[in-house]
């Protein structure tokens, strides 16, 4: 396999895998297949890019290899390359630290920080408006 064939094989593997695992397909045909398969083994395979890349890479590797060992190496290599391309194309996930004032204060996980201040003010206001005879 020359360099151009390798590049085309990797791109073809990525493209077909992306289509089957992550896209709706022409006239939502793949969406309907996913709905029919549901939570079955094949349905779960269709929802997993990495799993699907193994299935897509197998026939592509068979096309380019002549010996069984070459096929195994090409199969895993094409799947791995497709997974790398998919990972490169995704936006990075950044997890920020919580501000210090939230860490030490009321952090029940139920209110967003911008809502928490309004909630605390309303609690203080209710305390001020309570008549002494109600205590």
C-alpha cells in the first residue's frame, strides 16, 4: 500500500464510521435503523464510534492487504487512525475549578452560583419579616 492509498483508506474508514455512528443518514435512514435496533448489541455498536470503526476498517483492510498478518495490522491501524481523526476533530473539554466563595459556602449542588445569591437574600428577607409572636 502506497502513501496515497493509506491516506484514502484512513479517510474512507473515518468517513463511513462517522456516517454510520454519528449522522442521521440520507432521509434519516440511519436514525430509523438505530431506533429499530434500540438497546440491542447491534444498536449499541452503531452508537459507538470506536466499535463501529473496527467493523468498517475490516473490509477496507482486506482490500489493501494480501496476507493474514498484514490484514490484522491494517485493520487495527485503520481503526486506530479513524479514532484519532475523530478525537482530533472534537472540541476540548475543559473543567474549571469552582470559585473559592462557593467552595466554603452553601454548596448543595442544587443552585447555580448566580441563583444562590438571590436565594440567600430571599431567606434573609423572610427572617426579617417574621413577627416575634411567630417564633
